[in-house]
């Protein structure tokens, strides 16, 4: 992406969340950066299973939706003046995040996901996004601090 292309990019920072500490830190970083550059924040949560499966798993569906709701609330608490939106998308995670961030200023993700097996799967998300995204990617660790 050349310098002139940035002029046409929507002033929008996309941040992927999964409910992990790293993803909450990614939200905080994205909000901080959005305030610096005058951008909005779009928070994206990708369900672990297809929506057709979630329809039969009410508890799982509520938990999946709560991840997004909590993340949007967290962002709004950090910067009430900021435009924050949230979107739930279906799997696969990497493709969904890349799709949402295609015309974004940047994509922000946590360095690792939730524990156990999910951590292995989501840990690869940040790496795949960094290599395949059409925009800059920021990977935030749980120990990240803001200036």
C-alpha cells in the first residue's frame, strides 16, 4: 500500500477480540491509537462455530455474543467520545478478520488467544493476519502498556 493509498483508507481501526486478556489489551491499544489519529474503532468477534450450529447451542451463542458486548463496553469506557462499533462474524477467523480489515487503517489483534486448544488455534491468528493482511497489523501482548 503506497502513501497515496492511505489518503483513501477509511479512518477505521479494526480490532479482533476473543475474550482473552490479550484481546482486551488490543482493544485498549486500538482505542488509544484511534484517539491519536482521529479514527473510529470497529471491534470484530468471530464465532468459533458457524451460526447455524450456534442456533442450537443457546448458552454458547450467549457467551459468544457477550465477548463482543464486553469488548465494545470496554472500548467505550476508555473513550466515550470515540465512535465504536461491533460486528460478529462467522468462521474461519483469519478470513473474517482479513475481510473486515481490508480497507481499514490497521488491524489490531492480541498476541495469543484463550487457553488450551483454543490458544493454539487463536495464537496462529495473529501470525496469519500479519503475513496476509492488506493493511498494517499491530499485535498486542497481555503485558502491553500505553504511553
